[in-house]
C-alpha cells in the first residue's frame, strides 16, 4: 500500500500537502491498519499526518470528536503561527481536539509539521530502554526474548557487522538475489 497525500489550497491559492500515514482526514484514509490494532477502531481517533505548508500558506486542522490528545510537532522551517501565536522550530504544541487549529506559514520557506492524535489507551505503561509494555514482568520477558533471539536473530557473526568498503552499495533480498549499485 502507498501512503495517500492530499493537497489543500487556502483562500490565497497557497498549498498544503498532507501525507495521511494513519487515520482519516477530509474523507481520505491511510492504508488499513492491522485488524487488532488500536488504530483499527475509528472511535480512538488515531491520526498520523505529515504536513508541508508553502510560504504564506494557511491550513485549518479540523476539530474532531472525543477526548483524543492532539500534538503538533514543528520540525522544519522558521515561521509557524498557530492560532495567532508564533511557535519555534523543533517545538511541540498540544492543541484541543474539539477546536479547529489554524496553522499559518509566515516565513519565506516551506514548513513541515507532524501531527499525532489519538484517544488515550487507559492501560498501564512501563518503559525501559527501547521497550514499552504494560507491566515490569512483560519488560523483563521482552529483554530475555531479545537476549535469546534478538527478535528473529542476527545473521552475521558479530553484533557490529559491517561490509567491506570496497563492496560498495548493495541490497541482498530474502530470495538470495543481490542488487549492486
């Protein structure tokens, strides 16, 4: 599946392009999630959207129903105005989902944003290192599984395996065929 992109034009003809990674926006939906995932239940309002707003452009993020948390991450550009307030690059802002959020690029370059939203899972969360589970016991079990199998194994003899620099760029596929660039 490919990730759908939607283009919006504001009243001045300025473009906002949105990649819909998860969820639905403006009647366009991301590829279907696994059936047992949190994302598959539309009541959870899960959304992951990447936005590019051209210089001088405005996009209104529509309100949603429910108690979802909605966070806007501003990661590229220099002049984001959110509901009349200037937001610095590399900052995140949590916005109320029940209200529209007006995003305006007041700078001379394109800006890029990531929007994450969803209902809280209301389950315990335990995090240690790269692993997130519901209990300390599950974390310990996960570490043990990782020590034993590295989640499927590492096919090379050393953990920091590198290929000979002279080999150049290549890809080895599951069927054994190799592509060399």
